[in-house]
């Protein structure tokens, strides 16, 4: 839920995964970045976030944005979700 809440604040924009990782850590949910990628993948499969790789001049940034379904979940319009802990 923390990931969705953070992306909610950036909507309609998004966050790069490194910034998202640091923000999650600053909120007290420290985890290896591989775990963050696993959470993002799960949320993407549920349709709540979209992940893409943006390429620049010799570098790539993984970018994550909240989808309309993610916004609906945050707002409580989707209530039958069983895979996301809403207590955090």
C-alpha cells in the first residue's frame, strides 16, 4: 500500500524506482531493491501500476506510474482486493 500511496502523490506523473526505493526506506520499510521490484511486478500484474524503462543519453531509468485502477484502489472504489495489505 505504501508504494501505491507514494505513486498517488506523484500522479499523473510517476517516480523512478531508485527514488521510490529511497522513499519507501525513509518511511521505515527498508528492503533490498530486488524486493521492491517484486512488489512493483505484482502491482503491475494486478493492473495498479505501470512500469517502463526510459532511455536517455547512455543510461536507462525504470519509471513507475499509478494507473487509473490504482487510483480507484487508493480511493476505496475497489474493495475486494485480497493480495494487498491495506493496514500500512
